[in-house]
C-alpha cells in the first residue's frame, strides 16, 4: 500500500518557524538541569528541572517547565506559558502556575554571538483568592550555545524584591 502524505493518520508535518519568532530560535528545545532556590522565609533547596520550548508556526513560543526536589525526588513547582515577541528587541511573557499565580512580563531581548539573553519584569501578577502573596517577579535568561542559565527574583509574602531561583540547563 502506498503512503498518502495527507491522510488523516499521517503525522502532521512540522510547520516552519514564524518569521516574527525567528530571532527567538535560540530558546527552542528540550532543556534539563539543576537549580537552587532560596528565600528568607523558607529553607534553601535544590531541584532538577525540565523545560520544553517549542512552536507551532505561529508568532509565539510555547513554554512549559516542571521540577523535582533534588533530595526527595518529589514534584515541586511547574508552570507553562508563552513568549510573545514584540518586534526584534522586546518580548512579552505570560505564565500560569498551579499555585494560583499568573505572571505577565515585558522585557528586552538581545541576540548574542552564541545565543541570546532576555531581561523581563512583571507588569501584572494575578493571584487566585487562595494563592500566596506575590507582588512582582523578574526573570533573566541567558542562552550560550546549548547552555541556558536563568535567575528569578520576587517580591512576595511581605519581602522586598530578592533572589528566589537560579539554574543551569543543558539542551
Ligand atoms: C523552578 C521554579 C520554582 C521552584 C522549584 C520553587 C520552589 C519553591 C519551594 C520548594 C518553596 C518552599 C515552600 C514550598 O514548598 O512551597 C517555595 C516557596 C515559594 N515560592 Fe517558589 N519555586 C519556584 C518558582 C516560583 C515562582 C515563579 C514564584 C512566584 C511567581 C514562586 C513563589 C513562591 C512563594 C510565594 C513561596 C512561599 C514563600 C513562603 O511561604 O514564605 N516560586 N518555592
């Protein structure tokens, strides 16, 4: 039987990257590695993280992340959202978390010789009635070849904006 490329059972072919997100291709892929979390109100912890950043041919990148505690191996934080480019040097990011928190960010994008960097600050942090108090979040992401590093600061639970997370992930 000859293969019919457009039959309903055929896997869909991957669409080309939308030109508006071409410069964000540095972020695409499956990333995994280890991070460390701190905050004055909690005990420091280390975690393993898996990140997927993909596209469907539209002018955004889809992002999802999940983590496990480095010692207990139990699931920790997870989140998912979208990177939305604004021209060649600005980015919007929207992220939802199972903890009842939604972050909306705006920031800048820089292409570098071997990757890219993003510096994002929240414009809105929306909370469900039972979520913990989070007032603002900043996220900075650097990609150098197949290494991604990031830092996350937050103002939360009555504390000033300060460091919560940093991680190193490989592609
Ligand atoms: C890699 C991602 C993250 C990991 C692994 C992580 C992990 C943790 C852990 C283990 C705690 C200690 C208490 C608990 O187990 O709930 C914690 C507390 C907290 N995290 Fe995160 N977190 C992550 C991202 C975030 C983000 C993105 C936000 C906010 C937008 C956030 C906000 C908080 C808050 C508000 C607390 C509570 C502090 C307190 O109770 O005093 N976390 N996080």
